[in-house]
C-alpha cells in the first residue's frame, strides 16, 4: 500500500482470454491490494482464465457494454474499500508497470486523476496505432481542449487512475453504457473541478488487443463531440445536461 491507501485495480473484460494472463502477471501486486475483474458476458474462456489466476471475478448476466462494465467495476471497487482505483484494460495494450507511478501521484494528493497517455512522446504510432485512429484522436482532442478549456494530450486512453472521492462524486449512472462513457467521465471530472495529470504510456497494437471497428469509431467520435458541446452549453446555462448535474444518479454502493 502507498501511504496506507487501499489500491484496487479493476479490469473491464470482454473476450480477453488470450491477453488476460499477460496483463495480470505484470500488475505490481506488491503495492496493489486487490484486483477485480468484471466480465461483460464474454463468449470465450475469460472467466476460466480469471479463476485460474485467482482474480476475484464478477459476471454480467447479459452484455451491458463497455460503459456498463466500468460502472460495475467502480461500484465493486468502492464496496471493497478502495481509496485509489486504477482501471486497466485486460487486453495487454497498456503496460501495467505504470500502476505504481499513477497510484503514487494520487496517494501523495498531487492529483485526483491520472491518465496514461499514448500521445505524449511518440508511443502511439511506434506501438502500431492505425493512422486513421491517430489523426482522429488528435482532431477530437483539439476540439475538446477548446470546448472544455483544457490542455490534455488525449481524452481517449483506456488507462486511468482515480481517487475514491472522484468516483463517489460523479453522476456516473447518467453516462452511456457504450464506449463514449470514457469521454463523458472525463468531461465530468473537468466540470466538477478535479485535477488531472498525464503520464507517458507506451502502447501495443496487435491482433488480440481489443479495438472498435471503423463504423463504431465514427459513432464514438460523434458522441465525443456531442459531449463536449453539452459541457459548454451546460456551463453557459443554455441547456441542462444530467451528466453534469450534481444531483444526477451516482454509483450504487
């Protein structure tokens, strides 16, 4: 534990049979107190692999989507007493070796949220990120930085660490169950005034790593722009949005 903080790593899993073990074996278990996996109704042997590794596993009875998976991850982590929660994809695209650094930045109360950025440095393209994903990432990030008045290197990483207060404050149940959940959550973090740090994260793109197809990427991109516009309109008082309402539905703990 870092400064007596309970650190829990959550793994939102869907068909991660081939990459789960490689991901898990790199998690620094010396400083991590618990690892929780939420399986979103996988069609492969993800649950069997998780049980073989001794990971505490929660299984959705039906597929809820990426955002729905994360809602369960965070609710369970809070129920298990987490002070710091690190969300890591079990597809081995992001290195678990950064968990210590990310958790330390929150444990020392320097930041409320830490993001593992693929864009800082030259890791994204070197790691095999497709060009269309790279350029769409840069375009969407530029648009969001303008609308959200921030200077982040990217809003689309799936590697994030949060303080308990962040997860207890945000109305996460108002967010989508789909991929845009990640983006809505970051917009909420900014809206509610939490501090954000970024750390350079090498990444790997390979056949077994999860990735959404082009059509779903377009849907995600439109959702990202909609979220940023809703943020700006809500802040200006021109149009209210539940995802930025402090009275919105929070996680059921």
